[in-house]
C-alpha cells in the first residue's frame, strides 16, 4: 500500500492534489459531477473586499499548449462569499478549504482575511499578490519584495489560519520575493501564478483579449513552474504548493521532486472537469511504478 497523505502547515490532507483558484469556483458545481471529498482540498475563487464584475469580454483565448485569461477577479465579494457561497459548499465538502484572497491595497487584503478568518470551514489562506497595487502606481504587489512583505505582515496580523502567499512568475528573481514573504511570517508559498501573454487576431490586427494581455497557463508553462519551485525550495524553509501545467499523476510526482509539498491543478480542470479525480485515482499506480511508498518522502528529492 502506498501513502498519498501530505501535511500542509499542521493540517494533514489525504493527497496532495488541489484544484487551483479560478478553475474550480466554490466547488459545488463540480460536486454535481463527482464526490469532491476525494480532493486533498481546493483553493476557492479569488475573493476581494467588494464584488467585482471582472474585465470586458472577450477575456479567454486559446493558445497552442495552453490558454490566456483576463477574467479580472470576478467574484461576489467577501460578504456574499460568507453568507451564500460557504453555506452551499458546506453541503458537499466536509474538509477544510483554502481561501484565495486578492486585494488592491494592503488594507483590502487585511479586511478580507479578517472576515474569512472567522469561518470554521477555512483551513488556509492563499494570498494572491499578482493584483495591481492601486496605491503604489499600479505595480503588482508580487513584483516587489517590499510590497510582498507588507501584504504578508498585514495578513498575518489578522489571520488565525496558515497563510500561503501566491507568487507571480513575472519577476527577475522569484526567490527574492519568496524570501521576503518568509521573513515577514508567511507559513508557505504557492507558485506559480500565470505568465503574462497575449494573442493578436490576424483578421482585425488587434489583440484577441479586450484587456490586451492575460494570464498564460497550461502544459506549456510547466518547465518554468518546475524551475521556480526548485529554486524556491533551495531559498526558503517554508512549504511550497507547486502549480503550473499540471495535468497528470506524473506531473504531480515531478512537481513534488522539485520541492512542492502539495500540487495545484489549474487549466486542466477547464479542459477536463474530471482532471483532479483522474489524477488522484492514478496516483497510487504511478507511485508503485516508481517505487514510491510515501509522497512525503519524495518532497525535494531532486535536490
């Protein structure tokens, strides 16, 4: 028998497979297809202080080996998430869930986390610092070590759950950001968020996305994600949740060997709704193939 259990900041989960935020909604739609309690956990839709309609359409575009999105953090706002989304989720998911939080100022992040911190269903926070820093000239928090540190400190002051900071790959040195988050008290880091990309319509000569650029995800980004997880594992001591192009049980093993304690599955959910279920069911076979008895033992094994 193989052991698929892993531990994320003191919380044991049955396997390391976690649907990524923005690809799994608040879970209950997928619960109509299969029992989502087989998941380790999942990261729910990115939540902000106020409701957001999101960006203008078109905001999704296909690319070879991936996709672009500029959804723009569409969500009902933290009050509605607490009053409407979490009660619906509770009916179909009995495990702790990961709360993905976004903001446009340090105060936004702190406010939303303080509200969600009171909810029993929340097991961890995943703080998305790839949003524009409205009070700092429009730069994303995640591209500045100083800003990443400020957000981490503010959230840690109000959160009574483990805090994972989701890092942007659109930087020169991701380890610098990771170390800043660690020094500010982060319990872990998640990486990578999407790469910045675009497509142009040859008939119109204009960008396909209304927002011009969007987040690039899918199988093509996996080598970049693996390298960044590998680098951060050597730079920090806190746990890493790895993601980027994961679509199979083999991908999960590869990401964990690079240094991930758990693995998120994003774009694959949009292509195949049963992606996470299939990966979890195939994981024991792949572990046996490579003579892996326990997943915990292989974390960082490539170093």
